[in-house]
């Protein structure tokens, strides 16, 4: 299913991969990982996450944003990026590529713009804001030894303005104080409960910032990301915020 909102065409391609397209500009966020763009994985529940029936290779992205090393996939970037694309990536990725046997960002055949946890830049006429993204050390989203899945400084989220319409993907993060003050038209929160905000926390965030539309992502792609999207939608709708589920 393709969602059309305020001049944008929005697709959730599974896991954390999002595509935002205006009349003249296409922006991707976190393309690939774990077979999401190659059709090599089975969704946790029928149709959710939209596994492609064949390899996804659009190569139409003007801008490709990468939040952190967990979602850094050179093959995924190649599948979505146009020949003259610019990659906007969190600055800490190259520090961790060795742990995952990945090539550095500088080896990719594209222009690279690195951003910090909280910055603003404009790439190909697209304003882009990075936002902090992490799990609170004393919060619910921690490893068995109580350390966060994503400690502060590990990655970022992105708010992008494609042809004037602001869309916000918080990245792999808890709900953080700065999120509650953003003004966005489209909110795409992760609601898989393990290493990000869960559906209850994301619904409360939606009620607070009151976007024009909410489309949840990052859930039910794998068993450890299981979430009840319809209950999430009901909670968001009860707060008076429009919500859409990109499911078959």
C-alpha cells in the first residue's frame, strides 16, 4: 500500500526502510538490512512489512539518510540511491563498521554528509534535521546486563522537509524530551517494543505533538519486534490524531 499525504508519496518497505517522494525529490531513510530489499526474509505476520516479491532496486533516491550502524547497509544504499545521490549519515557510523565487517562510508561512490546527534543541513534543497536517538540507561529498553541497546551517541533520528512537508522518523530511540516539541506533518514512529519506544509510548508522543498523520514502522518484521499495530492505531485515533497502517 502506498500512502499519499500532503503532497508526498510514502512507502514503508519493511523494518526501518522508508521512502518519501515529492514531485521532484525522493528521500530514503535506513534502506535495507536483513533481506528487507531482497525478498529473502519472511514477515512475522502475513503482509506486514511488505517484503518485496522480487529484488527492490529503484535507484531513484536523491538523498539517503542513515541513522546508525545497525541500519548501515551498503547494498541497500546501492539499491535505492540514484547515481548522483547524497548520503546523509550519522557521524559515528565509521567508528563501528569494523565490528560488523562493513566498508566505511567513504568507500561508497556517493557524496557523503555526516551529521551529529543534533544538527541542521540542507541537501539537494531538502532541509534535514538530525535529532538525538538513544535508550535511557535506566529505562525499559536495555540488554540483560541493563545497558541500553542504543546508548546516547550511538545514532540519530531524522526530520526531513520534502517539498515543504515535514516527516519525522525518530530512529531507534526511546521517546525523548526533544521529540515532544517538534512540529511535523507526518510522524513515523518505531513501535517494535524491544529496542525502541513501544506502541504505548509512541501513541503518547503522537498525542503530544499532534501531527497531521501517523504511520508506524519498525514492527512485526521479525518476531522480536512484535507489536499490535491495530491497538496502536486505536490509541492514536482516540487522541484525535489521524493514523494509517501500511499493511496488506
